[in-house]
C-alpha cells in the first residue's frame, strides 16, 4: 500500500516537473515567434501595404445576440477576448506555483517576490519622476512587468550551461511581475465603473468558488460560467482580462490527485496561447507607422520614463532588492546561482513587450503617444535583452576559464 502511494506521489511530481518544462519550452519558442512577427508587422505597416494592414485590425466582427452586445474591432477582440485566455494561463501558472512551486513556501517565494517588488517599484518611480502631474503620468504601469516569453527565449540562447534554477527564478519573478501588473490594471486602469455589472461579475466568481468548495471537478461548468463572468467584467469598466485570472483561481487545484483539472487546462492552453494568441496580439499591436522624427518621439518625458524604467529601473530594482534580501537574511541564494547570473537576469527582466504593450493600450488613446510608447518599449526591451545576454555570456566564459 505504501509502495503504491509512493508511486502515485512520484507520478504526480513527474507531471508537475513535465508541466514546468513544457511551460518554459513553450514560452521560449513563443518568444522567438514574437520577435519574428514583430519585425514582420513593422515592415508591412511601413510598406505600401501598410494602410490596408492597419485597417484590417480595425475591421468589426459582430457576434451580438439577444441583448448581448459583442460588436468589436478585430484588435479589440484580440486585446479583450483572446488575451483573457492568456491571463487565464498566467493565473493557472501562479496558482500552481503557490500550491507546489517556487511560491509554495516563504523560503522559496521570498527571493523572487522581493526581487519582483523592486523590479516593479523602481521603474514606476522613474516614470513618475519624469511624468508626474502631466497627461502621460498614467503610463507609470508600462515599465513594471517582464515578458516571460521573450526573457526565457533570450535566456535559452545562452545554452545548457545556464543552470535550471536561474530559469526557474526568472519564471517566478516574471509571474509575480504579471500578478503585480494585473493588480495595477484592476486598480488604476478602470474606466466608467458600472457597479451593477461588477457585482454581477463578482457574484459569478463567488459561485465558482462555491463550486470549488463543493468539489465540483469538471472543467465545463467553470469555463461556461467563466465566459459569463468575462462578459459582465467587460461591461463593468474593469478590464475584462481580470476575469481570466479570477477564473484561474476558482478552478480547483488538487495537489494529491491524478485528476487535477487545473493541470489539464494549463497543459491544453500552453500551445494555443504561445503560438496563436500571443502572435495575434503581437501582430495587432505592432502595426506602428514609424514617425518621421523617431528621435523626437523617443525623447519625450513619457518615452524617457518608459526606456529608463525598463532598462535601468528593472535591472537595478531586481538586483538591488535581491541582494538586500539575501544580505539581510530574508532569502537565500541557490547553490547553483551567483550574483553575476542574478545581475544578468535582472537585465533580462527589462524585456517588457506583451504586458507593457497591453498597459499602453489601457493608459493612452492619443495615437502619437501610443506609437511613441510602443517604440520605446521595443527599444528598451531590445537594449535590456542585449545587456542581460552580454552579462550572462561573460559570466559563462569566466566560469569556463576558472
């Protein structure tokens, strides 16, 4: 009997490890895809096909029925509809990490949590320093998050000598960043709040939690009610993607069960999110017509705040808070890690892209500011990738020579 129990626990642990590996691999591959599609999108937009390409994303798709109004542009469907599925996957990953991953104990969670806190606070402060009391101060949330796909993609280029513990640290850091960004979106980027719809959405969430408590272990009812919650959240003024995160936290997570529907859904979502949803998001949000004076566009207070926030705010914030946490004794550094590796990953944390683009769309309506912000994100993310990769490469060479 004990042998059977041990085998079952071993099997569940293997599933968890395989799921983490699959998550990292899909995010890494997605990162390569996003880089390629971003370049392609920018080239098409600034070619003779540009006007038609931009107009394509403004095409309306009407799925309304009865009194349910669902008439949105294609880019709106991507940003408010498909990205809710992306946030659902992020929420499921956060849930898994809390139950049995890098956030499951205070000792494990303390370093990436403190590092992420520094990586959110300092970039926001830098942006606000340049933009406080101006029309662009709403952009303070743009440089606070790390793009998991891009960051893991760059890290994978470094080869097999990069320890797995560093990939796990980066993944945990980026996930906590995403959680912080989700909170910022919910609090600071809510428009024209409708209390009735919000109460309705939270009412559905309460029903989902009761279903979880009652051990309802079938995905279908959760997903169906999740769609209703998404629509009510969309109408409430709180960004609809928050519904994806709430649904993830409501779906049961059974640690010692081979019928873990949270695992099942997460596994099913990996590839569609990595190779359909995020690429569509990249294409829909990088149809940027390059301004005639790019330098002027990149040197506004808003652009400077974004660039310095991502490049230096992330690097210094993540590294400094990590260093202080270990030196004070709140956290410990894994045996396979050193401060050169942490510094390199701190640089990679400045790759914002997906979440930064997402918050940009919520923060601004002015086309010129949107274009300048997105160009700033692309430039800053590129510089951060180069800094992080260079530090990690030099660190590898030093380790090989020692």
